[in-house]
């Protein structure tokens, strides 16, 4: 990260933090009336929920604590809800992992801003009727407050990601947060149910409303961790395989970096970029069945050797298609050695028959191969490799993607 961008990020973080603190002070002064019981009960539930949160694809995490906090807002008002929100900041794992202090400041600020703005609007519209608060206007106030919280919370976090990684704000929001909209609506409905039962039957009802939510969240968290562990295990197999071949060590990592740069220039969304990076890391896993004597052969490969090498896209495809979240895009592994003019392998498809991800993988893989020393050929310089890409654009490589890679490489000369 450049110094200018880091400075912008620090300014943003501190601005969010101090704005959050000012909003907290205003809410405590303006609304007062803090319920100690509400802070203790809902604060404990929020603390448990937040410490069992599930990581999001890009950064950050998601939990059910909004539903709990929002129920607290409905029952006890803005001041109690703001203090409960403050408790959610104490994430034990972040402290154990020694997460940088400015991330704690940002989390504190963005939570307090979100609940603060949400509370102010909500309290102006909501009529507190102890017997039956579920009137039409009150339901409208609940959903409006919920939408305001969601937009503030996700927009502030997206801004931090966009600044720190210099990526498109809208793409980050869609990739990381848009898919959470139905989940957020569900939490809003749960907040209504929690508050209704709490007001009607007492605080013991939290055992039957909030705790099942937290248990469901914990189960989902285990599933996400299992998915990540599976992908990491397979990637480690690729790393181990590459380590045995001194000429391709780090190849998949570099190909993934080129794929990401190309995808960003093509304006692909963050979800697709994440998928193609995973595919790039695994694109050569099929070589696990090729004898090392062939991979490390110092002379030109004979026809029999090439026949063995040409099997690796199919072998890799058979492995990757079994990974649930990559299954739909696994054909990129199968076709990453196909060429636009139909002279590639393993099937000889051409032109638009080749999937976009496969075209991106093909040129990224080829560029890294051209610029890496091999047992039977020397590495090309960047300038020589650019000439090769230009020469083969429209025949071996997709012309548009070739132009994009050339643009990226010439920019970094």
C-alpha cells in the first residue's frame, strides 16, 4: 500500500471512530434512560454472537448480533442499544490475533455510527405502546431503521476495503454484502419476534429466540472453516508438488496474481475475481499424476512425454469439480490450454467455445511459463514475452485479453 493511500485510510478510520464516539455521547445525552438489565442480558448475547461470527469472503465477518441489538433497541431504546453495540466491539479472537489497533477503532466507530443513525430515525417514528407495539407505523419504523443500519454498516466497511485495496467500491459491496440482504431481513423479523415475546412473556424467552440463532450461526461458522480448510489443503498439495520442481516453484501464485490483475482490468466483479484466483492456484493440480522425470527433463519432450503432460487439464478438472464452490467454474481448468484457433488441448475447442476464465488462465499461465527458466529453454525477458503475446493475439490468445495483459505489463515496466 502506498504512503498516500495509507494516510487516506488512517484519516478515514479516525474520522469514523470519532464520529461514532460523538454519536454515542449524543444518544446517551439525548435519550438517557439506560436499562442495566437490558445491557447485561442483550450485551452478553451480543458478546457471544460476535465472538462466534463467520468470516466474510473479502474481509470482516457476519453474525446474528444485529437481530439481538435491534430487539434491544425496540424494547429499551437508543441508549441501551448503543451500549450493547459497544460491547460487541470486544472480539476476543481479534485481541488474541493482535489485530492492529486501528481496526478496533474502525469497528467501534462504524458500529456506533450505524446504530446511532438508525436509532435516531427509529426513535422519531416509533410509538412505544407496551400492550401492542406491532402497529403498522411501528413495523414501518422497524424496517426503515433496519435498512438504515444495513446501508451505513456495509457502506462504511466497503469504504475501508476500497481505500485499503484500491478496488471499486460498488464491486466490493456487491461481492461482500449484497448477498446478505435476505439474511438481514430475516434478522429484522427475528428482532420483532424477540422483542414481542420479551415484552409479552419476560426475559426468559431469550433462551428460545436468541440462543437458537447463535447456535445456527456457530454451525455455519464451522461449515465455512471446513470449506477454507479444504481449499487450503488442496493448495498446499499444489505448493508441495511445485516445490519438487525447482523450475515451477511459485508458478501458481504468480498466475493467480496475473489473473487478478487481468480480471480487474476487465471490470469483473469481486466474486468472479475470487473464483478465478482460486482456480489459478489449482490450475496445475492435474500434474500430480505426471512423473517428475518428465517435468524435470532437460531435453525436449518426446511425443510420449507430451501425451502424459496433456492429460493434466482433465485430471485437474476431475479433482476441482468435486469442490462444491468451484464446481460451476471448473471447466476453466479443463480448457486452460485451449487456443483461440482450435490448436490447443485437450479437446481442440476454439473461439467463443472457450470460457472466459479459461482464456484468462491460458494467457496468465503462458506468460509466466515464457518468463520462467525451464530445463529445456531459457526464460524470455518481459519485452520478449510481450512481443510473443502480441504476435499470438487472436490465434493462441483472446485478442481483447491479450491487449489487457500487454497494457498491464507495459504499465509496470
